């Protein structure tokens, strides 16, 4: 295998088409097909499933893709480090933020990086945590924030803070209250018992998302069967569903703050015993950490620490609720 062949293969997998990949890498399609055939011949396995709709990697192809991404990243990092040795921090940094984390940390991070490291090109991927984890496992990101506290063979985990979760939305059958009354109730610290969630229609992120895993795990430990009526992988739609009284949802306070700013009547209740999730900085073990990535990560650590110091819903690691 050579570097060029790996770059071609990665392009084919990411674009799902030999025609499109040939355009991207500026090679004639017959030449690209020959490179692919030579690679499959060298390895002795089929790397792609071919169909009228395009191509998809086989299991062997997925394995090669992960390794090729890591190797190509190391080569790119080596080149960048050599070029900027002795100069200011610079280079591309790709990070992933789940939607709820992006709402709290996205813009502060963009502002800080632009101010402190003008030579860094920040690539920020915002999505649900399941997709962010997939990008991380495929070595597409330098690092990500995920809601987990245990490492794996592929990912190194650095816990940053824990965050309490709230029930968001009016309870079924609750009387309509004025906005000022609701605001007063929220300031007073409204709560709801964990076991009461069994009787409340819920809209939650789908099962592959970190928040859903946390909620279902705690519910199972308490012997509670949740009444999930909708799986919604969209923060704005989750908030709107709660706002319209179609179902309640469960979110950290940082995720609903924007919604509360525009609609103070949206009720939130702290779930007790406290239900929380861990925010962790996650690094792919297969990739080297560039100076630029380390600088951006340190900036993100400082932003999270500032949020913790503000005394809101975020708590430092090891700090009691």
C-alpha cells in the first residue's frame, strides 16, 4: 500500500462513488478503478460493495478506511509541524460538539480561537452525540466532547464537568399559569421525583445518543419504564415539542437557556435524585495530537471551567451536587 492509494480509497469511501472520487482527487476514473483493483489484489479481500446506487465499504473496507484515515492524518500532521516549527500555532483542527454542548460552548470557542490563534482554521462539526462518536471512531476529528466517562480501545477520555438534567415542559393536566408565576416557580428551584417520569409522555433523542443512554440507564436502575412517545434528534424540535405541550423532554439547563430567554413560561424542573451526565474531552488514540489541537483543547477546557465557576448547572469533576 502506498500513500496515494490510501488517499484514493478514502475519497471513494467518503463520496460513495468512483466517479465523484475521481473528480475530487483529479484522476481519470479508469485509473482510479485500477488503483482500487490493485489494492484489493494486494490485500486479497474485497473492499467495496458495488451497486447501481454507488459503493459502500465491506467490513474489510471499513477497517482499512479507519487505518488509512489515521495514517494520512499522521502524514498531514508531520508536514504541518515541520512547516510551522518555530512559528506561531497554526493548522486545521477538526472538533465535534453534540448539539447541546454546541449551544453552550460553540460560539465562545470560535471567538476565543479567532482571537488567540488566528493561524488556526477551526472545523466545528455540530450534530447529535451518536454521529459525533462515529466521526471520532473513524478518525475524522482531532477531538470531541462526548457524554461519557469511560475510555475505550479507540478513544481516550478526559472528564471535564458534570451537568444536571431537567424535565422540560408542562406536566400533563397541569393548570395554565401566568408567565410571571412560572418564572417565580423556576427561581424557587422546582423539582420532580425521578420515579414520577414513568407517568409523563416524553420526547427524547434516539437510542444512539448519549443523553438517551444516560436517562434510560438511570431509569432502569430505578425500575422505571419510561413513556417515550417520540424520538427526536433535533434540539429545536425537542424544545418546540415541550413548548407546545405535546410532550415533555429531558435536557440540561444549558440547552434550554436560549429557549427560556425567548419563552420564560417554558417550565423546567430539576430531576431528583439528581440525574446528571458527564461531559468529557475525547481523543482518538490512533491520531497524534497536534500543537494546534492541544491549544484549542486547552481553550475549550478554560471555557468549561469558566462555566463551572459561574455556578450554574455545570459542576466540576468530583464536586458534589
